[in-house]
């Protein structure tokens, strides 16, 4: 017996030594692969070679499956070999993992999760759902992965606009977290319900649910970084709720709390969390991603409010942070953040008179969207909208019309629809009598006096402005003044500075035409001051021209000369930027139109009648009401 025991011990020791040796060479190859992946620039070919070198050693099944998983991830994120990536991920899923092994179970969940990511990003949601359901069934004993997989399946249902199934799964996740005693994971699932309502634009239902979630978050007692993480989640939803409603002034207290909260999280260390419950490892976003998200909502607020220098500052910070994260993290949400940031900064550049830079950034958005079918599908309409805004800024009105109408065919998002139609109407107004019938139809559909398809305060104020602009061009000055005063009332109520500046200068123009020079001056001077603060080059150009003519009419020669010099300077800056932009090879993008078959959508002029709308991923971060007019 003793001899048998000794022999068994020797065999076990030999097996352990062999396993240790296998681990050492595997870790060495893995280390080399990671070194090459994170090099600057990344050396993906060498990274793949290192991972492929694992297989000739005939490693244990656990290591072989994990290597297939790593290869699949690298190939998917860094190459165009999507089929090879999928093949490796499928091989990672077929192994029969030892029962009772938590590490092995988590490995297969990760494999299923990665396969789901690949399949879903190739727009094959139906193929991903059965894999996820199977993974959910066998993950009951691994709380972290069970919660994550439930969340991912809910996300797939959300992409299909099946919000009932998504909410049911989130309810299952919240109940599972309660059963396993995770009071940290449970509110994360509960907070996702108002996010889905935001995606459906059911703003009236969001407020009471957010109030309830806020009470749960504030009453939650636990680790400081976990509590702050929940507060960030809650405050992001609250801020985006206000921004969706176009309430830029009302959101300021919540935004300030959010910024303070993320500063607090930044001072805390992740190693302070030592959860005894595995379910508590589930996080809605890593801390680094939260920082970028807070930058993003700050940019959104600054854009709506007309604080364009602040928007540029936070965009630069966010993009710098994103570049660092993308070197080590291939999460698709980072690309989504980058595209949304660029969408906002492009609009900012167009307003501040940097069209050439805006055009290069539009080209960058195109390149990013080409790398991901899902990203392209989600942002195709926004991309054409940006091209339309650029066309307006360089006075290519036919191209602007084509880009906007293409964008309308590619979206079923009501706010984006209203934003596009508002800008398209401004194009038709400037074109004169060419599109009168279509223009009247558009103006009727965005009539803020009677029926307006969205509840956004900002978009409704913009619609009043466009109707005022139309009445001005029609010579109906009293009607124009009524619309513009309504715009001023709404924009002043929520600090919509650019709409305020546009309304003031147009009112000033109306009073000038009517011969009321004193009242015109009372409008144009504050418009110029506000436009300089934004800064808005088009409104400054318009205001300086009016000030020149006003001072001439009043006999103020020196003031007229000063205003004329200002007007000349603005004209030269805009002309130089115009020439530079039109000479870029990217200028040819204005003629690029997607085929109608890229995305199934309703006809452009009937889209506002649809009520069942939504947008994938972080729905509330798309372009906001930003009427980009050049005068």
C-alpha cells in the first residue's frame, strides 16, 4: 500500500510538473502575443503567430480552447478575417468543460459571449440568441457570467425592438441578483428599465421610474466605488433624460453632480473592492469608460447650450482618453463613443467656421463606420445629416437636399427626423420658389403651434425659428416676429444660446427692413455679443453687416466703418475656409449617397407618424437640435 501510495504521489508530482511546464510556455507565448498586440503601432501578425504557436505543443483542452478564444478576438477586432475569427470562437465553445470547475465554466461563458459579439456585429442576431440561451442555462452557478449573459440577451432583444422581452430578462436578472444576495447588481438591472424607456422616447414614463431608482441608489449602502458607480449610472440617465427633452438649463444641477461623482470615482482605487459575492463583480461600465461617457454628455450639453469652446475642450479630452483605451481595450462601445463625439464636434466646427476640419472629421467617421456593420447601420443617417450640414455651409444646396433626403430614408428615429426636416426646410426656404409644395408639407409636419412629432423643447424652439425665417422670406413680418418671439421665449427659458442669437439677429433684420433702426440696434448688438461668445461665425457675419448698414443709415460713420471692417474680416475668414474645404479630396463625399436598400425604413415624409421608434446602444447620445444655417 505504501509503495502504491508513493508511486501515485510520484505520478501526481510528475503530472503537476508537466502542467506547470505547460503553463510556463503558454504564459510566455501569451506574454509575447500581448506585447505585440499593444505595441505602437500594433503588430497583429506577430501576435497571431505567437497564439498559433500554442497548438503544436498539444496543450490541455482548457488552454487550447482559451487560445482559440484569444485568436478569435484578435482576428475579429484587428483584421478583416471575420470568418476565421468566428471559426476560432466556435472551436472555443465546443469543449466539454469539467463539471464543478468555476474557472472552466467562466471560460465557456466568455467563449459564448465572444461568439455572440461576433455574430451580432455581423447582423446575425438570430444565430446568437440560441447560443446565449444555452450559456444562460449552464451558468446558474457562476453569478457574474449569468448576470452578464442575461444582460447581453436583453441587449439583443433591444436591438430587435422587442423591449417587452428585454424588460422581462432584466427582471429575471434583478430577481437572480436578489436570490444570490447581490444588492449591488440588482439596482444595475433596475436602472436599465428607464434606459429602455428613453430609447423608446417614452419620456413621461421615465421620470417616475428615475425617481424610484434614485431613491434605491441613495439608500444603497456598500463599498464607496460601487455606490459612486451606481450614482454615475443613475445620473447619466437623468442627464440624458433632460437633454432628450431639450431642457439645457434644467439639467445643470444633475450634470454638476455627475461631474463631481466621476471625480470622486477617479480618486478611488479598484483594489479597494474585495467582494465576497461573485455577482458583485458585474459592472455596467468600467471606470475608464464612465469617464469618457461623462465627457460625452458634457459635450452634448455644451453643444445644445451653445458653449462651443467648452464642447471642443471636452471633446479633445475625451478623444485623447479614447485613444489610450483603444490601445488596450477592443470594446465596441469605445468606437460608438468616438463616433458620437465626432458627430458633435463636426457640428461645432461648422458653426465656428472650420469647415475644412469638419470635413476631415466626417471622413474619419466614415472610416470608423466602415469597420463595423452595426456601427454603420446605427450612424448612416447621422453621417448623411452631417454631410448635409456641411453642404449647407459651403452653399451646395442641391447636394444638401440629396444628403438630407437620404438621411430621412435611413432613420426611424423621431428626434433625428425632426432635426433633419428642420434643416431641410431651411434649405428650401433659401432656394426660393423651387420647392414650395414640398416646403409647405414639411412646415406643416413640424408646426409647433398645432402638432409636433417630438417633445424636445430645443427642437420645438428651432421649429418656431424656421417658421419665422420662412415668414420673413415671404415678407410677412408681423407673423415672423410672432414666431421669433416664441423662439426667444423658449430659448431664454433653457439657455439655448445659439437659437437666441439667431432669433435676435433675424428680428434685428426685420426691424431694419421696417425702418425701425433703434429697435433693430437693440436686437443686433446683443446678437453680436452672444455670437462672439459662442463663437458663431455666420451670425457674426450677419450681425456685422446689419450693424454696418444701421450705422450708415443713422449717420454714424466711425461705427459704420468699424462694423464694415469686422464684416470684411469675417468674410475673409469664411471665404478662406470655404476654399480650403472645397479643395480637399474629402469634398467629393458630398456626392456619395447610400442605396435605399442599406436599411429598411419608412418613406421620408411619413416617418414622423411612427410612434414605435428607438435606436441601438446608447440611444440618447445622437445629434441634437442644432439648426446650422449660413446667412
